[in-house]
């Protein structure tokens, strides 16, 4: 079996004066180890093997910004959490966990480079056991973490490993993970556009852009609570079964995914969506497509294995009304009263049809009574 090299192993080789050019041809590398190879201008003689699912197989190493397909879901053995202090330590420094810590640092770098976090803002978690979660520490820039900074907590938020104190905001992540077993990772950040929506207390409207409907679903909005408190954890956690991306009012955004890359992508999707709404509004209007088109997108989402509560809970005419964002003073496809295409018009039309039918039935009933009396 080919050997997997981590960043710390390569750094150690360099500090011992060993050449990285002599690494085995079939060696595999963690993402941060590949960063070191790039830095040292060393090209492995063979591309990573197919067991590194999701990695480019072109023979070229991925650039730092090149997206990597989500493939870092950590599948632990149910009931197999390490128990004793020594077992926990061994687990915490195992090769697999070290690799995940490097992934967290890599994602931290990306949220920092995207400008999604400032100062010590943002935090990242990966669930690695029935009752174990890796998390970023408090008071650190997410752009400059190393695997040694990462800590581990249980699902109550008690720190069980790591030398730096864990972030207090881990409680919000745990509020999601306790309620949604599919949430294997959470990323929290303060990207400007999505946070601006959160500060305004509105979510972006639906029926605008296909991709967020398919890959994000409906964005949730959690009412403001003090960060890190049980109340904040509950408010966000209660929304998580229906929403993978949640705006935290007057605060920021938290997204969950099947792995850390997936959760990060949802953060990118969310902020890009919000930015597009803001820019399109400045161009003179936000125009929605019709609810039947949204149904097509929700069907695609379901085929991709992502559940969506909207079709079970909303009438078709209500599908495009999601989001408290006001599309006032922006021209819509049609105005109301003409049976047009905007969702609220469609609902009004449906309600009007119902009222007409009720009135007709009432008139008929009265007529029947009068005719009966006359005869
Ligand atoms: Zn925050």
C-alpha cells in the first residue's frame, strides 16, 4: 500500500536535510503536504492514485484555490469512540484525524482569503465520532491555523483533546449536529453580503437563480441570540433539519454539509447568491421565474439525494414567496389582477377562484330556498 505523507512529515524531512525529490513514486499526500511540494517546487513522478477520490487525476497537482470534490466525509464506527485518555490521545493524533485537521486549516485559509472572516471570526467543525467533534480554537485567525491548533470536543461542548481552548461558538455547530446526523461538518463565517441580509433580518427570495435552489435549498433565518449560548444553539439547531444554510440574525452565516468541503461550498453559494440579489437590485429590478420552474429544480435537488420540505408544506403558488426580502419597487413579470405569473398573483387568483365558487354556491342555495317557498 502506498504511503500517505502529511505536511508535518515533509517539514520534518526538510529540517533533517532530506530531499523531497526522492519520495516514492506512488506516494500520496494530504492537501497541506501538497502545498509544501508546490512551495518547494517538487513534482511527484506519479499522480495520486484513484483511491484519493475527488482529487484531479490529470497528473498535475491542484492549485491551492482549485475546488476539490467533497470526499472527506469521516465514517466512524458506531459505538467505537475512544474512551480512555490514552485512546483519545492516540485517536486525536492518528493519521486520519491529522489529515482532517489539515483540511480544516485549508478551509480556514479559504474562508479568510475570500474575505468571509475578519480578525478571529468564524469557526469550523468536523464530526469524527458518536460523541466527538474536531473544532477550531478561539482567538485565532482562520487563515493561519496549523493542525496543532485544532481541538476536539464532545457533543456537549466539553473539550477532550487539543492544547488550545475551543471556540465558544462550537455550541451552535453542536446544536445542528445533535439534531441532524447527516451534518458531518459545519462552517460558520461572516461573509459581507449574506451577513448584511442577516443584519436586515431577511433571507433572499426564491425563484431567482437555479443553482442555490438545487444546492442550498431554502435559506433559513435564526432570530438573534448571544453567540455561543444554549439559546443560540437551539435557535439554529431547530432550523437545521430544513435548512443547510442558516442566516444568524445580526451575526453571520452557518452552513452544514456531509463533509467540510461541502459545508464550505454552501457558504460560497450563500454569499454569492446574496451578492447577486444586491447587485441585480441596483440594476433596476429583481425578476422571479414562476413557481412551476422551481418545482423542476426541487425535483433535481431530490434526485441528488437532498431532501426539501417546501413541496410538502407549501402550495405551488407560495413557492416563490419564501424569503422576507421585499421585492418592492422592482418590476415583477406581471402585476396582480390579471392572472399573471408572479407567485403572489397566482395565489390571489387561486383564492379568488375559491371565493367565486363559494359565492356561486351561496347564491344557488338562496335561489333554491326562494323557489321552494314560491312553489
Ligand atoms: Zn460568529
